[in-house]
């Protein structure tokens, strides 16, 4: 699963970003240090794509419409139709 996550980062042009499994209780996108933190309990593709959408946009967008479009685009690209139902 780790390889797949890294592959997605590479495909999205985030090649110098790192993903780290944490116990933070959620996800975090650290633009300054180029790190994505994801809690072990949320270690799944939709959660990764959520953080990747943050990584691809300036911090100010947070969860606005532009971020929403980016997240939707990533989901359509990487998630199967079955996965989108949940
Ligand atoms: Zn978020």
C-alpha cells in the first residue's frame, strides 16, 4: 500500500514529498516541510487523496470549492466506482 501511495505522489508531481503514518488522529498536510501525515486508522486511499489535494494547492484554499474540485478530480482518477460509493 505504501508503494501505491508513493506512486500517486510521483504521478501528481509531488516527488519530493513524504508520507508518514502517525497517531495524530487524522490527516495533516505540511507545506513547509513537504510532508503528509496520516493516522494509521485513516490509512486509506480516499484519505490520502484528501491530503494530496491540499498538497497540490496553496494552503489558503483549505476546504473551499477549488479544493473540492481537485479532490473530486483525484477521486475520479484513482478510485474505482465501487470505492466512491462509500
Ligand atoms: Zn483537509
